[in-house]
C-alpha cells in the first residue's frame, strides 16, 4: 500500500480547495486558505490555444475508478469549451513533459511544485494550483484497495468506493470555477458551457476543505448505489462523493426480528411487565442493559469488516416516539425530570397513557456509553463516531447530559422551508452542547412542496445554510426533495452550492444561475422566480389559503412574465427558449391540478350526493392526467415522475376519488 502521509490503514493521496477567481465569469463558491504567493512565475499557462491542446493530462497509473472517470470528464469538457481534447497519459512519462495538467497526487509533483505542500491535513481537502508552467488538480484521497467493491443493502455491488474523494471533487471544482461549466439541473438542457478557443491561466493557488462532510443525503433521490439519471449532477455538485456517512434512518429497526425470541431482555420493559413491542420496527431497547451495548459493538465490528470506509455508527432510537420506552429502574435513572419537557405515550395493549420525561438525557447517556465502548474496542481509531438523534421525544436538549467528543447529534429540526421557531431554538440550544451536529430537516410546505408545485426560496437557502454552518453542522440530509426542477430548481441548485461551501457569496451564485440559465431573459426570469417564491411564502409562512394566492391574477402575471422572457430570448441561442419552456412546464402542472378546485367545490357543496358532480370531476381528473403525463416526456426532470401521479397522497385533496370525510375536512381555505 502506497502512502504519502500516515493515515491508519487506508491509502492516502493529495488534496485541493475551491478558488476565489473564475476563468470566465465572476462566480465562485468561495475560497479558503488561499495562497496567492505560493506561485510567483510571471508567465501565463496556456491549456488550449486557437483550438489546439498545448499539454496532456497526466494521472497516476493506480488512480481509483472515480478519479479516472473525472479525468475523462475534464478532457471532455475542455473539448466542449475549446474544440481540443487533451491527451490523457497514465503515469509520469520519463522524461516528464515541460508542461502538463496533473490530476491527483503523484510523487513527482513535489519536484514539479517544490513550493506546494502536498501533505493534506484536512478531510476532503482540495488543491488547485497553476505556476505558469504546470497545473495540478488534486485532493485528499483515501481508500482501502481490498475494499473498493462493496454491496449495498440490496446486495448490489458498488465499485470504486473510497473514504475520501478529494481529487474528484477538485476536478469538478476546477470545471465550475475555472472553466465556467454550469450544471443548472440534471440532463443535457441543464448543462451550460461557454465556448473559448483559447484557455489561459495566470498563476494561482487555492486550498479548501468542506465543513459539511456528510452531503450524499441532501439529494436522497440520487444515491451512489443506484444508476439514477441525476447521479452525475449530484456528483458534479460535489455532493455524492463525501466522507461522512450518517444513516438518516433508525439502525435498530431489525433488532426485534433478530433477537426478540433469543434475547427478549434487549427490549424495553413495558408498564405491564412485558418486553413486548407494539411493532417490530418501532421496538425500543433497554438501553441500560450491558448486553445491548455488546451486541451493538458486535454489529459495528461486522459493519467495519464489510464497509471499512464507514466512520459513524448509529445509536438512534427507533421511530414511533410516543410509545414503548423502557420503564426499568436503570433506564429511568438516566432520565432528568427536573426541567425536562414531559411527553405522553400510550401502551397499546393496555390502552394506558403515561406521562414521562423527555428522552434526550437518556438518549445521550446511551450514545455516550456506546461511544466510550467504541473507543475502548478501537483505541487506535480516534475518527470513529456515534450518532444520536434529536427527534421526537429527544428533540429538546438534555437537562444534564452532554454528548461526548465522539458523539454527533443528528436532529430533525424542520425550520428550513416552513416556519418553526421552536425547532430553530432547539437547534441553537443543541449546538451549544454538542461538539458537532448533523441536520436532517423534514421538508414540507403548505405551498405544495411535496406535490412538486412551484415553490422556491433560494435566499432562504443562503441564510439557513450559513446559519447551520455557524452552529457546527458537519452533515446535511434533506427529507425530501422530490425532483421537480421546473418548479423548485433555483432552490435545489442553491442547496447544492451552499452545502459545498456555506460561506460562499450566495447572491453572486444565484445571480449567475439566472444569467447562465436564461441569458437575455435573465432579468425577467429572475422576476418570475421571485413571484413564485413570494406566492409560496404567503401560503407556507403567511398561512394564506391557496385559492387566495394561486388565483387567476397570479397565473396571468406568471404566464405574462414567461411570455415576455420567451420574446426576449427569441433571437438568442435556442437553449434559452428551451429552458424557459422547461420552467413553464412547472407552472402548467400547477395550473392543471388547480383546475380541479371548482369541481371539488361542487362535490363538497352537495356533500357528495350529486352523481353528476362526481362524474364531471372524474372526467376532468382523467383529462388533466393525460396532459400531466406528457410533461416529463417532453421536459425530463421538469416534474417528478414517481411522485406526480394521480395516486400521490399529496394530491388527494384535488382528487374526486378521496373520501367525502377527507374532502370536507380539507375544505376550509382549500388547503
């Protein structure tokens, strides 16, 4: 195994960072640790001149699979921009060329760049440097050559797995910040490049390492282990290949099936004296039982053998937070009633309701106990963490307990795209005692977020991501983003950009997004998206009824702006008109669904007794869905195929098939 610096049992290769300056446009995700004095050569480096590539790309012979793929992308995009594709060489030639693009750390780089430090100290650190003669694009890479192919939970193989992918993220940073490539949304239409026959750089050096190291679950719809059509987009946004895996779920969900017959003592003592769970997946544990700790450690050892890149292991309670907690004396001793909020919970078999202290103190005691056992079992691994969830019964911070240094608190504080000051305050209080936080908000809004309706608040993204970073967030997971780019695209794009660098100039990135996406119609399309955002805010935050906001005046205004934008782009590149039509598809979807309102009103007025009203509504519903089904075919990624279906529960209030009771319950304000 080759290494360039000590790093436990994994291979370690170079590092990189985001840059302050862009080659083509004044857009940057922000830079850290900039070293403008590291390269002092006066001459400029010419990658391509008049459509001719002037130097090769050199990558190590033993570069891992994702680095090799990134090298191919780098060459391809240089060709898209300039018309010239550089030659790719594997391994350092002898003699070395006078000029080259070096991708990934290679031992010879210390001689080529004698003033650069390639001993990267930070996780996922990236380095991009040009000295006027050579360009290096590298990053801190860590992998175990014996465990680069693993199986996911469904038994499917994932090839090329690493613990850190610094070089890949460095390449995509270079493409965005220095070659001006944009991936506005997934698919061909969302890609934007600026043609340049000559690519030339003045000397620079920039380093960066991301604070938010858990990024793969921001877009759970684009997982590494599945061949989803948006995977490339997530990877190029530097989200998918991260270094801190924190399972956003419940790690003990299978314990009841595994152990309830052989080890009933693992489970919570109920008020009736049994250790029976209401539901297997919701079964709670007897957390004070040392046998539970030992079983957890055995599971961790098995996970580490199969997934050596995993650093974090869950101690999160199972779902169903209002019932089933252990009432044994030892578990109750971990609670802190004084000052703690009280929660009611129900034992379904007895039907009794109990009032009990909130569970944060117990949860943290449990996590700390497991974290200490983990340190004892693996004393040489100071990078291993235990995650504990601040959710439901443990949402409020503990009264007395404090998380250990190797405990990460993962919280469902849902204040991002809906008003929730209580969650926001709980988040702040947790940040004062937790060494690090993972933020996993539930994304929802009365303005049709989960239905895929137009709903975008990119400036809220800028504010909240910076707020999260300032309060110690190192991992981010969004539950859920529904892949409806025509109605929510700016919001998604800014989530991706600000997750990579929460302290970037968000306003500049947003302005660049509108300009690159819509060209001569950028000003009008900016106004369109602000109209969409204002309407969603009035519904979601102002609690205004949908019918008062998404009314005919709104649609007239919105369509008017889109028509003006199309005229402004009429003589420009065809891609702008196509993108405006793409966005229009999201508004069409909202208009079609909202067209059910008067028909549902008619059914409600007769309390479901008018068969003609029901028949008219059913006919209209079927007609609407014939049109809606065409949208994703004509405009891929415009609206979410899996979710925007007649059976989507978030659309049922518009459906004539719902029960009358549900219909009438939804009538007030037609929300």
